[in-house]
C-alpha cells in the first residue's frame, strides 16, 4: 500500500511499507496539483520524484502517481538485456557481438556494479582462448564499441540515468586488411592454376577489378559486353539514392578468352562455399593473413597505381566514396618513393631546359 497526504510535509520513508514507497500531493493555484512519489534508492536513502498536473481529480492524481512509480521502477531495474532490446528496435538485424554480450551480461542491472561484471567478461575474452586461438585486439575492441553504442543510445533516450562506464579504452588493433605484393600474386595464381582450382579466374578477375563477393557470384554471361570490353552490373550494396551500373574495365587478353568461352545464361564465376579450399590454396602458396575480401584492396590499389583518379573510378560507377577509396588503397612506400624520384628528375630536367634557353 501507498501512503497519501494532502499536506506539504515530507513523508518519512522509514514510516512507509517495506519497499519504501509512498506519495503526497499538494493543490496549487489555477487548478493544478503537484504529485510527489517517494521511494528508497539503491542505497536505501530517501528520495522522490514529482510531477505537476493540470487537474485536481483524484483519478488523475492516482494516474500521475502510477506513472512516477513505473518510471522509478524501470530506472532502478533496467538490465543490459533491456538496453539491447531498445537498441535493436532502432538498429534491426542480427549481430553476433551483441548476441554474445546479451548472453554474458544481459541479466546484469545497469548500476554502479555493472562495470565490475562487464570488466570480468572482457578479462575472460582477453585471457581465455576461443577455438584454440587468442582473440585479437580488434575483436575485443568490437565488443567494447558495441557496448558503448548500446549504453550511449539508452542514455540519450533517457532509458538509463547515467553511463555506468565512462571510458571503454577501445584500441584499433593491428591492421588486418592488406594487399599482395607482385611475388605473392604470382605464387597464388600459380598455385591455383597448378591445382586446376575453380578459384583461379575469380581471383584473377578480382585482383584488378574491385567487386564484392556477393556481386561477383551473381555475374552471368549477359554481364560481359565483349564489344565494349567491360563487365557491367548493378551493385547490391550502395549508399547512392539512385543505383547506377558499374563498369569494370581491367580486362586483358586471357580474361577475354575465358569470358567469351562462357555459354549464354551461365554464371561467369560459379562459386558456392569455398572457405576450406581457399585456406588450402593460401597455405600451399605460403600466404598468411589474407582474406578473399582483401582482393578489393588489391584491385583499388592496382587502379590507383595505374593512374586512375577518384573521379575516374566514380565515373565507372564504382560505389566507393573518397573515404572508402583511401581506406581500400594501400600505399607501397617503395612505389611512392620511385614516383617522387621520377617527379624530381622531371622537375630538374625542366629547370635545366629553361636555364639553357636563357643562355
């Protein structure tokens, strides 16, 4: 039961029922009423919330009291699982990191002790192996980043009163995306050819033409236009409001012969699941820490090193922004130094020619 009072006296929480909850209301001018709801906080101390309503009816006062009570209960008993559910309503879709977070600390109440439970979970991630391997710094940082995003979302929405953790210490970790040097490219292609692998032509094509795996497996003979000497398609993932065709033009003679050999209506690169086969080919070629998606980095780097500009890439409909191109392109310091050396030699030559003309 709750205690009611029409006076302005502060209700002593110690005189309330065991749960330490009660209320009072005061009539104000202009037909308004101030409703106060009293409760004990997590430390057992007296506190209250209040609300002013434009009514003096006892039913409206009781309704305001219920609203205040529900707000205090939700703030007091909000768990991380509740925060995840609110977050997923605005960010739909399955995420393995969020799923594991919900299992590990989902029932933990968002209070001052949450940081202890959460840090214990992070410590287990850092010290306990997963599938006989230790988790990378980047993997652990993703757990921290998603936790921060969920808590910050709930804090901004007013679901939690304060951030239980101030600093998450998210580290970028070692860069995993990389490109193949010329020797590695040759070794990989030779290995694929020697084993008569069905990955030879997909890899050969993707080394110089930036395309996502999801788009690569959908290309058919109709996407190959021999008279234009390009492969055209509509990207499945794009940030553009109006999607437009992409044209991949890095097609050499061996690739032309292969594409012309595909019968009409067939896939250019018939691929299904090749994770195990891909790992075997990389192991035979002695190439480490390289993933199939890294072929996009190789292709963008190849095109930029071949004197393509960002505007030329966008003109071909390649769905990359300037930021993404900078992300995918990997600079070879030796090539950059060679370019700088050639540029300096040209500048010196031009300066000498100018001086000779003056003389």
